[in-house]
């Protein structure tokens, strides 16, 4: 599953073959066919891997006592992946975008579920942070959307321009924004 997630991120769904996954996993191609009969099953496995990674990351962040620190650590984790983002984009975001262009339209909603999971986690942090913004009127769901959209945007631009420095600059802006929410 980890090999599928990696190769699909690096090559995209349409360009990836089951043989590519087998090579990355260092197993005979028959093993891949045994567990995954179709490419869609591999995509589901990759999405499951993305979910597991997100759950592991947010689980570690949940150990931090302050929700602002959790959100800032999330941004720092994103920035820490700047070279990967500049080369391939956001693993889940690029997969969701690619799947959204397919005619069958089944897997794109599953990719959206992973992003929704991140949005929900971030909204919980903003709720715990308490009222923010002018007169405390900022909605936690809107703040979460702003944060995740900021990440997706900086990841997309870093990838499109092949410039990991974009992740540093925009990550610093997100950190300043989080500090400004009082």
C-alpha cells in the first residue's frame, strides 16, 4: 500500500502500472495482482495509506497541549515536505485533482474524504482555540478551509514552479496568520 501511494503520487494514476507498484514494493508482479485486481483497488489502497498517514500525524499533533501549537506544527510538517511538494505536489491533493477528471467519478469522492478528514481536524483545533478574528466572529470551519486552502495553494505553486522556497515563504505566512488569530 505504501508503494502504491508513493508511485501514484510520483507518476499519477494514468501513468502507473501494477508492474510499477511491484517494482517499487520489490515483490513479484503476481503478488500485486493477487491483492489488487484493478488499478482502482490500488488507488483505494493509496487513499487508505494517505488516511493512515494523516491519522498518525494528527495523532502526534494531538499530544501537544495547545491547539495553536498543533496547527502551527501541522504547517511546519507541510513545510518540511517542501522538496516532495515541489517535485510532485500534495499527495492527496494531486490525487484528488487527477481522479476528479476521470469519467467514472467514483474515486474522487473517496479522495475528498481524506481532505475532509483534515478539514474536520483543523476545525476542531480552531474550535478549541476559541473565538478568533474581529469580535471573535470567525467560524472554525471557515478558518480550517483557509488553512487547508493555503496549504493546497502553496503546494500547487511549489510544484508548478518547481520551487520549494514557495513552501517556506507561504508556510511562514500561515504561521504568522495563526499567531494573529486572537
